[in-house]
């Protein structure tokens, strides 16, 4: 007895593939008989790949076959679909058919042709073993308009077939598919709908096979992922994996919460996964869950590194956090090194430690920086900015104490030290305070920031009062040490500006230069730190220089009271004077003539405005700057910061070149002319921070009043002397929260360090070729490049507090050229005696030096190694490395790279550089250089 074989439906593609196969074998008949369970819908107008018409007819009987043959016009091909057997046809009908038989097309053979393959992989055939034709027929039925892609290697396998389905029908790029890519693809909100369409149009067999293939990219973790995908909640696959990660990697302290949360999450998985998240769970099923969780973490972290995927990753993390919160896992969220809640918890930990636990502050800050959600927050997240400032100020409080009055140092020396420390250290703290006061919406963090701010303000008040007690010598105009870095403001042009205007660069053939003096009215030392950093980091167009005789950023001392009419006029006339713009112009011209300069034009705000559309500066200003020989010195007054004291918020502004009107075009013109730029001010300012007003008769400004009125209180100081203008004496407000007039955004005229200490910064433009030889050749005689000006606490916590009377100012960089990168002009360092000394004395270090042409001095390398070894975490920021290597900021990475070549023996990273930080591996250093210290 014969067994009946079920007949399957035939697809259009199967008909065409079978027809092509028959054509290739040759034969006279153009009639094709194909076994099929039913006819073909929409068969009209069918043509083969050669353009010949194909007539398809359903023939349920032998008689229907004879009728079809009789009705056919003989054009092209006639395809007879029938569910009858060859025995029922008889030999007469079979003789009319091509190859004299009914074709029984293999659906896989048709699929193979559609993918232009030479064979079908065994694994793909096994996928349809139970229902041999379901998957290939679905592939034929779903073939896109442009056809399936060709099997590149000739063999049709799962990667080609299911990859084509994933790409064409599910929108998943299968070219470089791996586990993380599959997890990321499941986040497409259109995927559930596409999967439903695939199941409807392609059937369960093909859909399940594609899902198995996709999940298989997760390796061991495929099973739990396959279960979630089959359920249709594809968008929760990655969040669920991340939630499981927090359970299976929970710290011992959180085991109880992790076990309960895991039990709830297991309800989303098959029954076989019950109990697999428990502590100590083992076996293949537990390993599957752990593998799935680990793959989810890898996928999420990779997404966070790509800007295009970062926003989607944040959405996943928020969804993960909501899942854990719904499963009552607050501690797992707080302990997370991925979730937003974990970052918030770290921020609160940091806030709680401020002002009380330095080690906890640094540990929490490092955890915040390591958290992936912290990336790219600088400048974009006000809370991150405030917390960074809080960490810096916490370090500053630990490093800077108020000097004692009976220190044995005279009042003048103490006053100069206070001014110098403020310029090189306190100004940075003031800048950080502005960031700190941005505050937080989190009440817990906000309270901690406020406590720290009050500590900082109290320390600043104490420093201001100590400075005010020693203000008498500065009011009287006592002689300052010759060649120092602190000057009376009326002497700044004579000591700094005019020498730069007259100086010829050290090398012949370079631009003469001259000077452009930019007096930014009201610019405090804190504002200058921000503004200078903006200029130096915007491009490599400018480098800061300092005098060789006093190798520090210079400081000016404003006149008293610190008002524009006194200080600015005195600055331009070269002696204590009161006046306005006419007196300033006349005074500068007279000062220039006495110094032998042909001309020194001075331009104020209205002079800078151009009447020509599209021109940033007026023609007279641009011409004067370009004419170096005719006007060796040009001066301009910029009023942006002083104007902000009336109608803006200078305390919330981080000043940059774009904020100060006319600054950017002035710098551009100076760079073209090769002029050295001197940035300075007439006075600083204090910010309104909910201060108090006291009424007195005859106040001369918001922060000053006549010395003949009410006696000075504990937060005021009485001054008299030749540098006190507008009267024989004056009483000045010392505490920054005291004022005498109506409330404004900021004030000046008082005796605080922020008002009286004036920045004096010299900047040299880049040479035309921007080479190191060009930089050195254009340097004015008697000047050198300075290293990074930021204090150490700005980037890291010092191992030991700085002495109060010794500012932690930066070192300076010697003048060097490309061929003398590490010349002999650097200051004499202290001979080290620790690890650094042992390394430079070793034979291996000597061998390393032989390989390199130019290296820093041994003493410099030893000093860097010693400080790195003593630093917290054996790491130092580039700002400090710049100072230790005596190199300008722009060249620090290059010079530090040479040191890494010296220390990294045979590729082992004794010293590594990452994210503007130098990190020393002390044990490896001892091993590589065979030293015991």
C-alpha cells in the first residue's frame, strides 16, 4: 500500500525557480506541471527573468489539464498546478509536460536560487526539519521587492538567511551583529510591531527561528533573552538584564535586598530560572542569567561611550531604575555604578563629607568622576559644576590658613604676601566660590554646599581683615622691593607695559612686537583667572610670559578708595591722580614721551565702536595696533565687567573672550601685529551676596566714606596717605557683605583683597609657523614662558598643607627651542633623596637616556617621580606636572611624553598619561629600575 504525501502550496518564486531550472536542462516542451495543494493567487501578468510571459492555471483534474492545454495560446510558458498524481494523469498527458513528469519543487532549492547560493547549510535545513517547507516558503513569500541579498560565500546559512530577514523586515543591521548589538537593537520602539508583522506574514516557524538566531548572539545568556523576546516586550530586555546585573553583583551588605529583588525579577523569566539569582546559586541556568546580565552591562556601557546612543542609554537606565524601584530595591539603586540614583547617592555622600572628612571627599569625588553618567557634564550640569567647585574649596580650606599677626614679618611684607597669595591662590578660590553658589535642587546637597560656602566666606573674611590691618604701608606708598612681582598700580605701566613696548625679541628677524595694554575696568583677580584660561585654551595662539627677574604672574595694588576715577587715571598717568578720560589720555602720552616712545594712543569704549557694517573694531584702533613702529604701545579700556556690576550677575559669570566686548577682535589684531598683550584692570570688585547696608553721611561710593565721619567699625578700616585720593583719609569697607548705598549686582571702592588686588598678565602671540623655535625667537628679552598657573588644590589634594606664608604658586618654564627642548635655563631644583634619586642613579635609567636625544634634567625627572610617589593615588594633574617640568601648559603633554619614554622600560607603563593626569606605578617603578626605596 502506498503512503500519501502531503502537498504544500507553491509560491510565485518557487514557480519561477522551477521554470528556470527546467529551462537550463533543455527540452522542447514549454508546459510545466507542478504538484501543489492549491492554485496561485494573483497569477496574471507573471513573467520569468527573461521577460517571457508565464501562464499559471490551477488544474484539479486531468480533464482540467486538457482544457488548459486547449486554451493556451502557446506564447511563453504554461504552468499547470495540480494536486493530482502522475498515475491519474496517464502517459498521454505526461508526454505533453516538460521532462514528462510532474515537478515536485523543493522549497529550499527555490530559496537557494533566490539567494544566488550554491548550497544550503545543514544547520539551516535542520531548523525546518519538523515542517520542512514552512521556513523556506516563508522566505519565498516575504522576498522584498529588490530580492534577497546574495550569499557571498556561496553557501546559504543562518547568518545570510536570518540576517536578511532581520535587516529587511525587522530593521536590525545584521552586518556586525553581536550580543550587545542585539540588546541595543531591541530598544527600537518599532520592533514589537515588526515582529508581529513577521509572525503574521511569515508564520511562527520563521519568526521563532529568527528570534532563536538573534538571541543566540548572547551565547550562554541566550535562553533568558529568548524568553523575553518571545513575549513581545522587547524594549524591556536590556533594562531587565541591567536590573539582574544589580542583583547578581550586589555587595555582601545588600544580599538580603538582592535576594528578595531577584525573586521578584525571576517572575519575568521561565520557571526553570527560579532561584538562580540567590547567593551562591550555581549550575548552567544560573550561569545563563549571569551571562545575560553581564552582556547587558557591556551593551549599556558601550552605548554611553557613543554620543549618538547616549540619550537612548540614559532612557534605558531610567527604565532600569524604575524596574528596581518597583521591586523595592532602593539600596541596590544607591549602590549602582550605572544608574542615575547611584550618581545621586555618591553626590550626597560627597556633600556629607565636605568640610569634615578629606579622605571621604576625595573618595566620593573619584567615584563620581568614574560614574559613566558624569561624562560630558562639565559645563552642562550646574550641579556637577557646583560639586567640583565644592571639592576644590574643601581642599583650599585645608591648604590655606590665615597668617598670624605676630609672625615676625613686617606689615608691608605681610600685606604684599597677602596680595600675592590672593592673586596666585585666593583668586582661584573666589572663582570656585562663584560655581559653588549655583547650588542644588537637592535639599540635602544644597544644605551641605551652603555650610561649605559659609566656611569659605568666613575664611575669606578673616583673610581680608588680616590684609586690612596691614594696609597702612600701602596707603602711605612705602617703597616696594625692587624687581618684585607686586607693584603699585600707578607703576605697572612703567615696570611692565613700557618695557614690553620697547623690548625687541631675543632672536633677530622676528617681529618687533610692541605692546597692547587692555585695561578691563573692574576685572578682579578671580575674573582674570577665568578670562586668561579662556584665552590660553581657546587656541594655541597665546602663551603667558613673566619677567625672568620676578618669574611670577605680576600683581598690581589699586589706589584707595578703589574707584575708577582714582585707579584708572593713576594707572595711565603713572602717579596717584584723579580724573577722567582726558586726563588719562594726556597722562599716558606724557608717560610715553618720558619713556622715549613716539606715541601711545589710548582708546575708550566709544572709540572702539566701528561704524562700518561687518567690522568689529573701528578703523583708527585697528590701524594703531597694526602700526607697531609708529605706536609701540596702544592702550584700550574695556568696560564690560564694570558695567556688569550695575545690571548683570558678575558672580555667576565665568568670563571668557566672548563675554568681554571687543576683546576677541583686539586679540586678533594684536596677534597679527606680533604685539605682546598686557591684561590688567584698575580695580577688582566684590559680589552682592545678601549683604547689609549701613547708612553714613557723605559716603563716596558703595564701599567707601570720608575718614572724618563715624569711626571705623570692626568690618572697616581707616586709611590715610599719599595713595588715598579724594580726601586726606577714607574709611573703607573690608567685609565684602558691607555696603553704604543701594543694592547692586556688585561693588568696588572698599579694602578687600578682591577689590585692591589687580591682575597683571602678559601674553605673547604665536609665531607665523607656530614652531617651538618661532615661539622662543619671538620672546622679549628678559622674559620667559610660565607654566600652568592653577594651584595644586585646583586639581588634586596636596599630601600636606601648604604653609600659610608660602603661596603654592606655579613654577616657570625656561625659554627653549625645538632643538634645545630641555635647555639649561631652568631654576636650580632641590636635590631629591627619595625614589626619584634612586631611579636616576640606576644603570637602567642611564641606558634609557642613551636612546633619547633630548630629555629633561635628571633632577627634574627625580623631582617629578618623588612628588608623584607622595601624591594621593600616585597621580598629579598636568597643571602640577607643568610646574615640575618647567614647561608651558601647551607643551606639557609633549614633555611629559618624553618622561614616559624614559621611565617605561620595554613597554611596561611605569608612568602613564590619561585625561590630563600623570599616574605613577610605584611598585613597577621599583621593579623595573631595581631600586628598594
